[in-house]
């Protein structure tokens, strides 16, 4: 089986890395990939948003399965495009069509979906530039902080949590005025939920599902969850407060109603679903959906899966996922993201990375790297994810931070407190 993974980040490297361990004879291609994916397969110079080029690559390399990593191609309809092509009728696509991807592509659709199916989430209203006055009045009915979300995809930067009312009004007007382009043409304003966040994941064939390991990621750039939001500075798995009792509530109140709701609305969904959850006094509330695996959560949940990932994806393609077995390691996993200096604002790139050959006990997942003349260089904001396993979260973190200390490039930055807020919960 020839498999094409679309994407170029740490998530795609983790997917390729895990699939490369399959007992089945697989040949892996990643488009466009990175130096990490090149270690376990073949990189193709194809933009995942160039659908005709993706089609040509599938035909040229006799691809039998396409795994869509990032959200943008899903929201733009890559699955619909490929499945409508008669020449590609035998190709399995892991990822929802445009209708299912609206769970991530439209915050307004997602909130409406949750409301229709009784899935717990924060109270909300949606506004446009024409109803900005109503939005300001609605905020007066809420207690701070105020949560403002751009309706569409905004590269992980479209959610603002603001304590001051006047500042929230200014930011609302900026969003509706074009700060996030088309993504901010509608803004969801919702009640703030006080609690602790975590991420749950499933893979589904549209009928049944398998619950993957949970994770907690760290979005803020600075220690103590301070500073601007990023694409993610690190993650841990499992999550100490995700007890069997809590996860039973997640399945009963969130996951099953979501899968059943999609089916009842006639939305065929085959792929991954990410549930951004808030634990509020022991009860799960959905903050957001993603129509794919998270990043850097992929870098901690995939290493904890002991069973064959390809077997699970084959079950999705054949719609017999209920017959496939998922085995999860009891070990903990922790990943720390190394980022470019200045990120998530302006940053320089093109710096050589050293220390990549001294990572015993850890696994490196490439995110924003490039190969030049045999050297690995920085090429993005989030550069490398360093993942380690341990019998405890503290052991996994100690291994990752030991490895991180030996990797250098100009301006390197990373959070030094990943998982620290959970250590006392683990004991």
C-alpha cells in the first residue's frame, strides 16, 4: 500500500513515523513534508491546497490512501474533490468532506451543532459587522473575561480572551473590520468557562469510533501560561484529571452525541475528531472541535499507541472500525516545542540546528525545518518537537528537557514549565 500524507509539520512527521512502524508493507509519501518525514518516506513538492497537483501525485505514485494532516485542505474540500474523481475511486481518504470539516471551519456551525444535539458548551451568540451594536450590548450581559472567536480559520490566532470591556469592544470591531480577513466576517462571543483544559481525540468511520489517548497542550508562549497564543509549545499525555469517571462523561455527553449527530444530519465523516474540552467542576464542556489531529498533541498521543495505526486507518476506510483493536501504552509522554526567537510574532529563519545527533531516549519530530547542503536549518516559527516516554510524566519531562538542552540554533526558545501545573495532580 502506498500512502500519501498531506502536510509539512510535526503532526505529519508523527503520522509518518507511526505508520512506518506498521507490520504491513507500506510505502510512505508526504507532501510537501520536511526533513523528518524524509527519514521514513519520500517527500513530494506538492502544496496540499493545490488539488490538481495532489491528484496528479496520487496517480503518478499509485497512492491507495490519503491521510490529510492540516485543516485548510479539509475545509476547502480536498476529500470531496478526490472522492468525486472516477479515476481515484479506489483511493481511501482519511479526513472528512467539506460538510464535516465545518466543525472546525466555522465556529458558528460548531456551536449550532452542539446546541442541536445537546452537547455541553458555553452559552454564545454570533455577530456580523451589521450587528456589531447588538454584540456590544450582549457583552454587557456577560461577566468578564470576554471570549471572542473568529468564525473561520485564523491559524490558531482567532480566539481572544479579554478582561476589560472597552478593550473587548475595540478588539471586536477590529475583528469585524477585517483583522482576520474573511475568517472574522462573523464573530462568536461566548460565556467564559473557568476550569482546566484538555484534548480528547477519536478516529471514526462514521458509524463507530475508537477513543485515542488524551492530551493537554500549552498554547501560550510564556511560562505560567502568559503571553500570546501560539500553535502550541508542548503537550503531555495522559492527563491526570482525565479519570475513568471523567472520560466516561466525555464519551456519554460529548463523543457519542457528536458521532450520532453527524450521522443524523447526513454528514459522512471518516477521519479524526479533536475535542477541545474544559473540565468545569468535573463536568466536560466543549470549547472547540478540530477536524483532524492536533499539533503538538499528535507528538504525544501517537507514541503512546502500541497497535498498528495503519490497521485503524484501514478500518476507517472499510467502515469496519468496530472490529479493530486499539492498544494504548500506560507510559506517559511529554513533548517540548523549540521555537524561533520572536515567535509567534516576526522571527528570522535559516539558522543551522546542531545537537540533533545526541537525542538518546527521545524522539524528534520536525516541524519548521529544511535541509540545505546536508545541514538542517530552521524554516518556521515552531521548529522541533522533542518527545520522550517515561513511567511517569515527570520522568518523561526530565528526558525531554535533557534532550532539549543539547539542541541549539540562533534565537532558540522554549517553555521550561510544560506539565508543571499537572505534577501535583499526578501524585
